[in-house]
C-alpha cells in the first residue's frame, strides 16, 4: 500500500528544535532532511508541505 508522509521541523533554524519532531533529533545525521531521505529510500511518497498531503494521496489512489 502506498505511504505518504512529511516531517515537521524542516524549516527549523540550525540548532533549534521544533515540536515533537525536534525531540527525536539526537545528532547531526538525524535532521528533518535526513529523515525525509530515509523515508524516500523506503518507498514513501514524501512532501515538505503538509498542505500537499491530500493531492498526493489522491494521486496514489
């Protein structure tokens, strides 16, 4: 089944945590961008903008 997702905190300034996604950052490689890359490698359809979720989901159905 197709999976669509996004990671909150992509727009956070360096060194600044934003919400729960920031709490999951434990080192330099655990950035929002790194998480998005891993999701893409696993076959997720990702977006950086949650307002695009509906359009992406519709395109996959």
